[in-house]
């Protein structure tokens, strides 16, 4: 079945340099540097990436960072907590606008 | 493919994955770069032993557990057990060799009826003894309850699998209730001094992935394990070895059944690390099977790939004959050379 997302396309990610070599290579160099051990461990970065993958709803990133989180020694509980962090921030981002709605409501009300 | 039953060995089920030829054929027909070719590209045209540091002796395939990833296909129904006669041949070989480090594995080595006699004999020879204990055996029967004291008496280094510091992942791989019993056994070992500072008694844990993925960084994981086991259970241990699952026997069967085989093999091949290959454990060990035959490692033993020598039995052991011998390699060897490398002592690169 043809779909917009094909899991096989994840392996072709590196080929984006085919259409724009310089920027693509710069991106991958930067990407590699970001995920190295630094002030944050690789494991912490994998969990952040997993949470962000869910927030931006990127199926490729979800596959990639589920596997990466497992290879960094995370278990299912830790990974689901990371997803809840994403959900809490996304939900909060909607709900906090409720204050704006309340302000406007009050402005327009007697 | 026939349904895999979790409580009996593949061999007892008559499953194809218990057959070395079937496994080797599957591995060879996966369309991957031959392992030998990758060695050659890395300047390791001659892949031979560099010395002999360890006699790894598999004293039998009998085990009280039936772990899903077990490369030995061990279990309660396996009756292959090393006899005292073969043990005497091993002792004779060790006495002729300068190598005095012995790594006892199985199955559950403690289930061999002559296990204690063998350890005592090795101890008299002045050997450094390692035992790969599955932990739960210490609680399996009252006759095993004093094993921690026995190990301590002979300064045995205990090496035990614990795939995670929580029950879910551990039990998924090693069987229901294994985590809880492993924690109890670790407490018993700690109580007699294992893992305690300045006790001279070493307990090392082994992590291996509970699924179709590669192990994490060994040092980072060791920190997590130490922190969690100490905080939650008051358990201490010395080192954590992160080991990659090799695509043979039950783990190979799992990979195929779960449709992870091609991706996992591709991952291993892409992660080939020449440094890990150069430091592979097979370059400085010899593996002895329950019936006394010789192999370059325990994995080759399970695939029945005997050493490249006219003398393939421990009764023929001659130290000069065995140094510099060519190592038998095949596609499963990618498991020891991926990423940071993998050996019975953890990472190699």
C-alpha cells in the first residue's frame, strides 16, 4: 500500500545531500555533534529527542529514537515518561491559552 | 516455522534452530558481506591466536532456566554434562600450560555433579577461577544454598547475567520471577563479601539487550546499574560487562520469528569495528565443550566449528600446538565486532 510515510525512507535520510550538498553536509555534521556526550549524556539526549519526536509527530524520528533510547539503556517506563513530558507540554501549551480566552471573555462581558 | 515453546530447549522441540548447519546456512545466505572480507579489508588477513589467557570450559548444557536469548540452548531437558574423566583431561591440560585462568560456564555449571570437585581441583592447581552463575541456581535447591561460601573459599570470581535493574526486562528475557530471585542471590553473595571493598571477592554483572538492539555504552550503564541496585536493593557489585547478543540458536530463532533478523544483521555489519576484531576474545582463549572438544569460542562450540588443528580434543592438548592457530570465523562473528565490541568480559574497543 502506498503511503506518504515509508519506513525505508529513514535510511535514505543521508541522501538529502544529493540536492544540496553543502547545506546537507553541514546539517549532518552539526547533528552528529549535538548527539555526542556533552554537558548532557547521550542517554539524556536520546530521551529528549524521543520526547520531541512525539511533540513534532515525526514517525521517522519516533522509530529512530525509540531504538536509540533502548540502545542507551532506557526502559519502557522511562521512555513513556519522556512521551508524557511531551504530552504535558503540548497540552499545557493549549491550556495556558485558556488564560487569554478568559481575559478576552472578561473584557467582553458585563 | 514451528511454534517456539519457552520452557523447553529448541533441541527437545526438534526445532531447526538447534541445528548448526541450518543456522550457518541461514547466516551465509543473508546476502551480507562475508566476515572474512571485512577482516581482510581491515588488515587482518591472518586472523590467528596471539596467546592463551583463558581456558573456557563448558561443563554442561543443563540449566534451571530457559532464557530466550541463550546461545547454548540450555535448559532442564539438556543432559549433556561433562564427566569427571573429561575434567581430569582438562586439569591435565592446564597443568601443562602456563595459562592458569579458567572460566567455567554452562548451562548452569553448578548443576554438574562434579562441579565442586572440579573447582577444588582447579584451586589446588593455583588457578584463577571464574564461574558464570545464573544467580537463581543459588536458590533453586537447598543443596546450592551454601554456594556463596564455597565460591568465597576458593576466591572464585562470579560473573552473572542481569539484563536490567528492573523486573520487566529481566523476566522477559530470563523467565518469570528471575529478577526477584537474582536480587536475593546477589544479596547472599554480598553477605559473604562479594562486591564489598577490600574483600578480594569479585562479582561482575553481565548486561545483554532484551531485544533486537545493540548494548549501550558500558561505563554509562555500569553507573546506572550501580546507582539503581544500591539505592533500591542495597546491592553492590564490581563491574558491568555489556555484551552483544550473537545471532545464533535461540536468539537467532527470536530474530527470525520477530522479523528483526535482516535489520539486526545489517546493524551488526554496518557497526563492524576493526579494533574490536583485533581485540576479539577468540584470539587469546580456548573453549572446551562438555565432551572435551576444542573450539575458538563458546559460540563456535554451539555451531560445532572445531578449532583448525589436527588435535581437536582436550586429551591431545599441547600448548605449542595451540598458539598462533588460525581462528575459524563465520557470519555470527559480526556480533563480537560491532561497535564497542563484545566478549565474555564486556566491550573490547
